[in-house]
C-alpha cells in the first residue's frame, strides 16, 4: 500500500488543470478554471505512475479582517483515497497561504455526507480550526410534492396582495441603466448584499426568462429574484432582494411563486422571441440560518418537500 509521500504535489496553472485534472473538477466549477492563477489557486497530486489523482481548488476572498483563502473543492480519485493525499494538499495550501500573507483559511463541510468524517478529521480543533453553522443547500425536483405547496403559497399570495402596491415584471434581457443604478444603491446600504453584475466572483449570468423585477407604487424598482442555470436541468434561485419596508406585503412570496410556476410547471411556453422553454426539472437555492425569518419559512415549508437538504459547517483557521 502506498502512502501520501508516494504522491507528487504541485501548484497548477489553468492550462494544466484543463488538460489533466478536469475530471476532478465538477461541471459547475469548470467555467472557473480560467481564473486559476488570478483569484483562484489549484494544487494537484499525482500518483506513483504520474497520473493525476487529487485536486484542491481555492479562491481568495477579500474581507475587512484580511484575505481569506477558501477551499472550494477537494477531490481525490477513489483508488487513492485514505492514503493521506487530501491531508497533504491541505497542508501545502496552508503553508503557501501563510507565506502569501493570507489571514484565514476556510473550508465548508457538508454534514451527513460520505465525505463529512474525512473533512472533520482534516480540520481538527487541536490544530486551531473553529466551526460555525453555515448555509443550507436545498434542492427540489419532486413535482408531485412541490406543486401542492406551490398552490398553498399562491393562495397566501392572493390573500396578502389584495391591496398590493407593487407589481412583478419580467427581468430585462440586457442590464438597463435604471437597474444598474438600483443595484448600486442597494450595495451602499448595510442591509445585505444585492447581486452585483460587476463583481466577477459570480460565475453566472441571470436566466432572464425565469428572473423577475418588482416595482413599487411609483414604478420604482423595489426588489428582484434572479435565477441562473446551475447545471443540466437545474435552476438556481440565486438572489432574492426586497427593499426594507416591503417584506410583509406578500411580494417576496409572490416573486418566488411566479418563478416556480413558470420555470417548473408550465409546458412549452412560447416566449415573445419564439423560444420554447420546457419545464426545468430541478430547482435549488441556498438558505442562510442567520436570516432567521426566511430560514424558518424554508424549514417549515420546503424541507418536507425537498429531495436534498444539505447543511454546511464553516471551518476557519487563523494563520
Ligand atoms: C474527502 C476526500 C477528499 C478525502 O481524501 P483522502 O485523500 O482520502 O483523505 P486523507 O487520506 O488525507 O484522510 C484524511 C483523514 O480522513 C480520514 N478519512 C478519509 N476517508 C474517510 C472516510 N471515508 N471515513 C472516515 N474517515 C476518513 C483518514 O483516515 C484521515 O484521518 P487521520 O488523519 O485521522 O488518519 C475524498 O474522500 C474525496 O475525494 N471524496 C469525494 C469528494 C468530496 O466529497 N470532497 C469533499 C467536498 S469538497
């Protein structure tokens, strides 16, 4: 049996990752390969036969307390697992980060998954790792279970929005200067992070057919729900934003119902441009337990009908 020292580790360029390591990179992360060497870093491991067998991808995130290096993906080929490859990759990135003046290392651990035990062992408290509850990734695809919920939510929306002073409209195909201004304005308020198309840490474009804008009584933009295609047959509900003061008006739920109905339950929608969109089979979104109000709603309504509910733990190491 080989051990981790039979493996050769190296810092990789974007080109090396696309040529030899892309089988260790999920489809969702492949578009980010181009950023390796810029904001992303890649470390690879090769076995005794010089075959790529491990890949660690990490990205730099600027924060008020210094730069964080966040491990986005850590994968070892099944034949080479439990030989210390992941452990060595993590040690390497830790030393490199210390030398680069990075202040913290971050790793998200999905709970109750096959990889959870290994990731916990890779981030022991005795080495200084600390943990805190992180986001929850929710995926839905069972239309028979989801539709009754959608109908109930639509009924609530109908009740709540009887005297609605807002209306929903399609999301523009191209970013308008009005929307650009509006996104910028929300960014200056300390109440959350709106979607910022200028921030290149997002790897996606809005799926305009299944995204919506919300306008208030004076026609002003007061919110949006922006979705994007996150994989085959998978629509991610990426950004939901409602201006303060409008949260209790039924508008957030109305946006959600409108998009869910159109994306997953309407067949053969003929759009103005003559495109035919089939229902998208799966939807996913991230819920943050820190946003208590929304998270409680998701716990009560969506957890019972989802097909996957993955809680993530945030692990941090001060360097
Ligand atoms: C998680 C993963 C990267 C671990 O890689 P690895 O090279 O096998 O890990 P290591 O050999 O360095 O093992 C690290 C520790 O975890 C333990 N470990 C590894 N696999 C384990 C398992 N399936 N169950 C329990 N413990 C495990 C090892 O014994 C070791 O503990 P020790 O230091 O106390 O001896 C690998 O299993 C993998 O690629 N899984 C699929 C992809 C994935 O889910 N990645 C994580 C999400 S980003």
